[in-house]
């Protein structure tokens, strides 16, 4: 009978274990799962209370159940016992964790008739799987004494609970890790998308390789510049991209390889990059190593096509060189020859310069070639070219319209040497004819010819236009210079006539006047003749001095002279006319002895001009002051008057040739101050005026000390 009862109890416990196992398999939350499990346990083993404790991170969670009618004080004791047991079982470093108490929940009331008669019995079962660390415990308080079968039953339940909890924990960890991985992957995808968008938005190409030289990244700009497609196309083709060469085609080691080997940056603007289709472009690039955790894992190359910039720089250099070359000579023929030589071979294989002659006809002035034909043949052809080519329709059209013209030649009959090039198997493929214009005035035309199969791009055509403009300016300067030389020659001839042919009769007049007045008082008529002769003589001297100054040939004899002597001599020369005009002349000598290096007569001429002008403009009762002052390494001479003064507008023109104020009260040639300035500047000094209208004027000039 006893065996049957035990078998029935064991069968019942197995059924309950199976039922609890199904609960744990369908694990939901710990509270709901344990609630259901404890209800099943309580139907087999009467319970007073149950306390579940689980270690979660940095805290411990407690869930409490009590039977119906259980004394709250009894539950406090159960809690305290559970905490003490938990602290005893777990690792020492976790014994001060905070405990979160959830509960109590209600268990079915135990059968009171079988209540324990002795002390309370707590069964504490650790939650552990295999050799892992204890991660919690379950404390059960039975309403009756538990036998060995009950303990085995409870232990089996707790083992299943531990496995279920561990599996649940692993599942949640897996979910968390999966979520974290997905978040990380999403962040990586976003970062990659951002990086790719950023790289593609950059104007310069970006290319990356690994240590094996495999391309790992390329942006859209790089794909376009290298004409290699995207990353997939590069891997499919299996060819290297971004090959670097010198401008003359010599291979250059990959800058990315150099960056990997040297662990440093590599920069250059002197090389070209070869594209996948074999074309080349001037590049500016920077290569740098890619590092991960301090280790070099590849390299990146950032580059840009600077062909336009390089072409613009070369164009600027060409134009600077052209300007310097064209301005070296002031001979029209030399300028035309230099222009033609500048054009080849950069702007054409052959270049002609045709100029409009004085009779309006177009004449071939010069031409240059890119070593296409032997010089002897060219010399003979040139004579023919001067007669034939300038009358051909394309050049005449440009001369007539003043507009540039590009010609794709169907034959060579418009070219400068028609028979010669054909005999050499050469053919003019293209021509560019540009008028030599200054404003609306046509000076001629420049013709650029291509023998080889090449054409003018926008930059080259613009350069040809600029060269033609600079050539026109240089030719005009040369012609103006030639006209100026002719004018100087004419002026010199005129001055020779003035100095010789006019002075001879003037000398006769002066001599005759002196003979008429010899030994007797001069008549008023004779005085007028003598004064007129003196003025004429001074006018001739002024003209000769002005011509010498203008040509830079004013002769001066530099010697040391005392300043006081020059001041005294200058004052004496105008003392009589100042007295006659009722003007007071004051002379202020320097306090110390001063000696200057000068041509005495020329400095006296300057002071005489300034003093004479002052006397002419002063009113009766005005004063004129003549002074000299040592300042540093020079002496400053000054002539000051108390006359009407000079307006600011008039001061700006005082030293210009032939200029006289509209309100001037005396007559003159307008050359006096111009000559004075020329004399002072020939001495290495400077001259200026300071004046305020109504308050007189002060003219000053400097001469260096001996």
C-alpha cells in the first residue's frame, strides 16, 4: 500500500514537472512565469511564502509571494532570511548591490491542518547553470515539513527555472547584441553614405588603395577624371588607375605607394596623370597614408585637373615674355620679325606679319617658320611671298572688315609659298588671320598657319589675339618713336637756323645801333632798338636752352662756388629794375660759410629768372626776399615776394613749357620756369613753389653741397 502511494506521488510530481517545464519553455516575463510555476508547486507542496532574487547588472531584483492569510510580520522575516541567504551564496563584490523588492504576490493558502509544529523551514535553492556563477536564488517556505521527494521535486523545478532564466538571459543578450549590431551597422551605413556623398560633392578626385594596391574607394570626380568607371568597373577591368608621369612622359612612382612606404604626405603640381583611355592631364595631387590603430593600411590620393590653370599660367608667362621682347626694339621691322618668331611653334607652324604701308597697300613685313623648310629655300620663297600672298582673299577680307578669320584651307594658293610647301609634301591645314588694330585704325594683319594636324583652342586663339594686340602696340610705338626722331631732327634743324641765320642779322643790328650811339646820347628810338635786340637775343638763348634740356644735352660745368657770392651777384643783376619798380629787395645770407657744386652761370640764370618774374608781378611797395639755407647735404635757395600770389590750379602748370597764366600782367615765351626746372634737375636738385592767393609766393630749389 505504501509503495502504491509513493508511486502515485511520484507520478503526480512528474506531471507537475512536465506542466512547469511547458511553462518555462513558453517563458514570458519572470513574474508571470514564476506566478504560474509557484501555483503549480503550491498544489503539490503547501507553501507559506516564496522569495525570488536575481542579479541584474548592478542591482538585485526581488520578487515575493505569500500565501493567503500569511502574517505580514512573517513576510518581513522571510525577506530578511532571503537577503541573508543571497548574500551568503553570491560573490563578495555583489553583496552591497541595491535590492529592488517586487511583491508580495499571493499564493494559495496552505492546508493549515498540516502546519509545522517546530521552527520555520526555509528551502534556499541557488540559480546556476553548469559551472557558471550563481545569478540568483529561490527561497521556499513550506507549510509542512518537506521530505526527500519534495526536496528533489523542488530542486528539479529550480534547475529547470535556472536553465529557462539562463536561456532567457541569453536570448535577451542576443537581442540586445543584435540590436546593437544593427544600430552600429546602420551608423556605419549612414557614415559611409555621408562619406560617399561628401567625397562625391568635392570637386577634386579621391582614390584609395590598400597595401596590395587594390582600389578600395573612388569618388565620382575621380571616376570622371580618370575615365575608369566606378569601383565595380575598376575591379572588373583589373587594370591600374591613376598612373603618374612627368610632363615629357617619363614614369613616376605612384604617390600612394610612396606615401605608404614613407608614412608621410606626398604633394606635387609638376606631374601629369594618365587616364584609362590614355589621355593625360596636368594634375595637382596630395597622397597620404591611411592608418588604423596606428598601423598604415593603405593610402588615399586627392587630385585635381589643373590643365586650365597651367595653361593660363603659361599664357601669362608667354604674354609677359612677348611684351618684353616686342618692346626691346623701336624699329618697325625688328618688332614685326620678333612678333612672327614669338608665334611659332606655339601658335602656329608658320606666321606672317603684313603691314599697311604709307600708300595704303598691304606689304609683307616679316615671317617665321618652325624649321619646316631649308633657310635658302625660304629666302627665295619669301621674295615671292611678299608679292603674292598679301593679295589673297582671306587676308584682304580681314583687312577690309577688321575682324579675325579662321580658314580651313582646301588648297594652298592663299599661303605665302604655294609651290614650295606642296613640293615638300606639306599642306596648310588651317589658318588664323588676325587684324593689327589700334582702336579703329588698321596697322596690318598677322597670319598663323598650321601645317601639322592641330587646331587652336579657346586659350590659343585668345593668345594669338593678345599677341596681335601687343604687336600692334609695339609697332605703333616704333612708328611714334620714328616720328619723334624725325620731329627732333626737324627741331634741331630749326634751332640751327635760329642760332645761326637769325643771330647773324641780329648781331648786325646790335653793332649798327652801337655805332649810331657812339660818343653821343642815345635817342629814344635807338634805345628801343637796343632793347628789342636784347630781348631777341634772350629769346634765342631760351630756345637753345630749352632744346638742350628736352634732348637731355644741356651742358653744365660743375665747380665749387660760394653761396654768398652767388646771392650777391644775383641781387646785383636785378637791383636796378627792382628800384625802378619801387620794390624792396632783401638779401639774407646764410649764417655759416657754404660751398656748392654747380655751374655758376646756370644757377645765376635760375635765380635771375625767379627774381625777374618776382619784380614783374610785384606792385609798388612790395618786397622780394632772396635767401639761402643749409639743410643736410644741400642748400635751399628761395625767392619770396609779397605779390598777389598764385592759385592752386595755376601752381600745377607753372613749370610746363609755354604755359602762362590767363591773367598774367606781363608778356613772355613761357619757357623761363621750364628752363629753370631743367637746369635744377640737371644739377640733381628739385624746384617747387609754395603760395596762397593774395599772400605772395615762394619759389625754392636745391643744390648739393660740395
